[in-house]
C-alpha cells in the first residue's frame, strides 16, 4: 500500500496557527480560483482509497459543517474520543492503533493508497518509515508560530524531489518521494 501526505503549509513550516486557525490558507478565504484549479487535490483524492487522520484534524473538518469525504473510508485516530457523531457515514471509523499495525491491517485488507493527514499523525507515520510520498503546497506567508508539519526523527529521511509547480498566487507545490 502506498502512503501519501498531501498538505498545505506556511513557508515557515506550519499547517495551522497555534489555535488551529487556517485563515492564512488562501482556499479558506476565497475558494479555488480558475487559475489554480484545486492544486490537483481532486485527482489526488480520487486516487486514494483510505484517509487516515488525527483527532485534531478530524475536529477541524467537523467544524466546517459538511462532511467533505462522501463515502471514502476514513479512519480517525484517537485515544480520547469514545464515539463519532451519529450523522457521519458508516465509512468513518474511530481507532486507537499504532501506525504500523494500522498499515498492516489496511494492506492485508487490500487497500492500495492511503492519505495521512494531521501534523502529529504525519510525524508518527514518517518516524515509522511508512510514508512513501509527500505533496506539499507552500503558501507564501510566514506565520511565526503554529502547529508544525514536521517534528523530531530517529534519523534523517532522504527525499527525492519529483517535481514542483508554482502558481500565479505564489504557491509552490512540490512532490517528493521518500528514499527507503
Ligand atoms: N494546512 C493543512 O493543509 C492542514 C491539513 C490537515 C490538518 N491541518 C491542521 O492541523 C491541525 C491538527 O494537527 P495536529 O498536529 O495538531 O494533530 P492531528 O495529527 O490532526 O491529531 C493528533 C491527535 O490524533 C490522535 N492520534 C494520532 N496518532 C494516533 C494513534 N496512533 N493512536 C491514537 N490516536 C492517535 C491523538 O488524538 P487524542 O488526543 O484524541 O488521543 C492526537 O492528539 C488542525 O488545526 C488542522 O486544521 C492543516
């Protein structure tokens, strides 16, 4: 199973302000423009058969009001949540499980492409050597402090740069694969 990260971050490496705010992300303000499309998100999302997200990202998504993932299988990781809101589709599941165990279970079940979301969650999967690909969209803004995309590691993780695309609004999207 391939495991990907697809995320937007500030040039100084944050995925949200300290309180979780995403107001500095252009999409959050204006929606996708004609020039930029959706930065390849729709095609990426179509290629994914399971989305794994941390509880904090899940709560942020819930705050948007409508569940955006239709019936895509979503696994929410948490040690503190006991249940999910009843109005979510059956495709959403809550689990307390290590990244390695989850990876093995999903692979055994035949999943082909997982999308991992949320800073702490991505960092755990990276540390456990489970991420294959990172698609990172750098927003041309410095926010000074916030929730970091990356964190401490057991050792260096070498990456291969696959490509970068820049958009008129200054966003730069780069794709890297992890050299294993
Ligand atoms: N810029 C972007 O594109 C983007 C994308 C995604 C998210 N975000 C933002 O990032 C923020 C959230 O990121 P974050 O780093 O704070 O947190 P996160 O990764 O979304 O969630 C962390 C939580 O996930 C749970 N968790 C993670 N791994 C687990 C495991 N193996 N087993 C059980 N539970 C596990 C824990 O929940 P419990 O505490 O319940 O145990 C942990 O506190 C939000 O503000 C969100 O909006 C931004």
